[in-house]
């Protein structure tokens, strides 16, 4: 079962170029089929994990750990795989009509499949070097996808993104090399045991620092964020949705927290300085990126800065490091993935129908594009943490965690900038969707059906995660938070005993 | 210790080229330098003085082998490096077609 998460999209990636020679439409069919199948697997995986029937460790080729490469499916992996595929499928559905403006449909789908394979692989891998390889698969696919349009701006931002992303990847590879030199093993669980036995040496701090910088570049933390707004702006909308919703979380947040919590076994009591650094980085991202977002005239760039600030919340939650804060951070991974995916797709739907991205040139779209407009409104409300939606609970838990840890200033900042989020999103809603009805002629039409289906799907998910937060917490988020808060269970689960 | 410091210096040299050079091709060369530094580090990690290549010709050999695992990892990372370098050069070519320059200070149509 576990290898299928990687095999299915990989097979899709190689079949699509072959099959699309027969008939061009097969690229759409196969791509969406793979997306749907992966959603099925992810949901089944969560259910099976809750029922306790799924084998959590798969040894590739029958070579047992710590010698062989393993795939590990625990609750944290389940959460990450779930968001990857839940956002991936609507993005693929959206692509069917989005690609009308490009040639080379099969190339796009092939790359998208590789991206999915890489993301699922990062989440599943229980081997350090293997994780790096999957990070590179996902990253290289994303560089090519960002520049897919091959216009001047897209190439420029693609190159910028690629150089920064590759420096990050090389830093990760460097730290993997040093970790191997330090522990003589590549299996993460085995590594955790060796590191526990040896204690934290200066070398492990150096490795942690290198990794933190590498992963910060991948997740666009504030000092390293400059690739993200350009890349999101230039990428095709489904790719922006994947990048912002999933990519930075899997490659950045997930991989970092796996390494920090499960491999190094750090907790707040062991390494308060490191966790304070995370809190500082998180707050910096929240504050600076929100302030940058307010002044944007381009609604896609505004969303990109908003992503940087929302990732700040996740890192803040991880940095606070107690149970509720981590629950909040993981819930935010879930809710932000769905809502930011939704917002990117909706804003692209607006761009597609009106042909502009300037907030000042638009107005009163609600009358002509009701579905797009209302999904944008609901997504914005969820993003800024208005009560019945998913975003509310994640931010609430982070703030509860901060108060519990007696970190009142971070709690206040988190609350305050949540209001600011609502502020800059309302600016878009108000100007683009409701006022200035005279600014647009009635020529603007609602987007075609597959786009609307994708939007409605993500809106429904954002609502469902909010209204049904109890089951989501019990089945998905709480078990995943336990993996992080009790760091050594991971090694025990993988190696047994 | 010396080889490790040399690797780090090579890595920093590549980083210097990426951060401070203005020509895209030089940036790509800097990137390759960084990548070679990491690969070299891997090879040094597996190295052992006086050991032979890890090829088992008969059972019960008593000589020391060098660690074969980093060598396998280096092979993988060289292949990844090939892919990334190729993609970067492809970017460079397409950027030259659009902007008619390799100077990154002149490739600035995006702002903010």
C-alpha cells in the first residue's frame, strides 16, 4: 500500500507523454484520474491508521531497517499526504481548463505528476538521503512548472526561485552528509537513537543550523522569502496553489519538524534557544509579511505575501513547542493548505475572466461571477480566522498554546495580525468583488465548470474542517501532534522495541 | 581535518559566486562549485587511510574497505546535480533569448 503513493504518480508521469501521442485529451484524463486515486488512497490511509489496520513501516525490497530504505506512514505523514492530495486533485481539475492558453499539455501534467510523487515521497520517506532525493524531485518539477509559460517574467522568477531553492537543497544535502558522518546511518529512526545516545554536540548544532537555513529557504521564512512572491505570481494558478498550499509545508514545515523533533529529539526543555529562534523567525514573518501584503496592488502578490505570514504562524506554533501550539500549527498546515489553494485558484479564475490582476482596475464582480466571488469570500474568512471556519481553530490553538507557555507577546501579536489578515483580504474582497460595480461591463462571465467544481470542492473542505473540527482533531491532528510532542516514539515505531 | 575545511571553503566560494556575481553563467558555475564541495565531502566521509575499494573478490578478506555508502550517495547526487545544472542552463538560454543579456541587474521586470 505505502509505495503506491509514490508509484502511482510516477507511473502517471511516464505514461502521460506516451498516451498523449494517441489522443491529446488523454493527458487530462490520466492526470485527473491519478489525482482522484491519490485522494482515495490518502483518505483510506487516514481511516486505516485510525482503525489500526495499516502496516506503518514498509521496508523497500525487503531490506529491513536500519540497513534498508523504509517508508514510514505514521499520523504526521498521514496528515501531510492528505493535504498534498486534497489540494492536488482540485488543482489538477482546475488545470484542465487553465491549460487552454498553453501548448504542451502533457508536459505540464507530467511535471505535475512528478511534483506529486516528490511531495508524497518526502512525507513517506524514513531515510534521510531518500528524503533529500524526493525533495529534489519535487523541487526540480516545481522550478520547471513555475516557468512553464516561458514569458520573460516567468523565466526571470523561475531562475531566481531555482537558484535560491538549490542553495537550500545543497545546504540540506550538506547537513545530511554531516549527519551521516556523525551517526554512520541514514535511517532516520536509527539516527535518532544514535543522536540520543551521544547527546547534543557542537556538530549537531552546526547541522541543525544548516538544516534550519535550508528548510527556511524551502518554506520561505522571512529572511529567505524573496523567491516566493515572484514565483507565485508567475506560476500557473494550480501550481501556485500547490506551491503555497502544499509544497512549502511538505518540504519546509514537515521535513524540518520531522528532523528537529523526531531525529534530533528536541523539545522546548532540552533546547530553549532553538525554539526561541523559531518563535522569533515566526513572529518576524507574521509581522513583516503582513505589513508588506497591505500595500500590494496586485491581488496575487498580496496572496503570496499572505502565505509568508501564515507560514510564520505555523513556525510560531512549532517554536512555542507545547502540545496545544503544535496542534494549532498542524491544524494550520491543514486549513491554510485548503484555503490558500482556494484563494489562488479563485483569484486566477478572476484573472482568467477579466484579464487583469490590478486591484484598482476591477470592481463589482460579484454580480457576474457569484460562485468564484463567494468562494473567495469564504476562503478569506477562513484564512483570517473568523469563527466557524478552519482558520479560526488553528489560530485559536496557537494562541492558547502561547498563553499556556506564558508567552503573552507572541499571543498578542498572533491575534492582532490575524485581524490585519482580515484587513488586507477585505481590501481585495471589497474593491474587486463588491464596490465599483460600474468599473466592469457586464461582459465578464462566470468561469467554466471544471474551475467552479474545483473551487466548490476546496470551499467545502475549508468549511468541513471548520465545522467538523472535532473529528478532524481526533482523527488527524491530535495523533500527528503526539508524534511531534513525544519525539522518541518515532524511533520505537520504526525499529520496534 | 584539512580536507573538510577545504570542502567548506569550496562551498563558501560557490556561495560567494552565487551571491555576488552578476553574470548568470557565473552564478551557475558557483552553484556547480557548491555541489562539488558537498560531493567531495561525501567522498571524504567514506575515505579511510590505506583501505581498498569495496569490491569483495573472495570471502574472508581481511583488508579494510572504504565505506561504499557515501560513494553510492555521491553517484545519486551527481545525477541530481546534472539535472539541476541542465535546467539552470536551459533557463539561462531562454532568459538570454528574452532579455539579450546575462547580467542579472538588467533582468528586472518584476518588482517588490
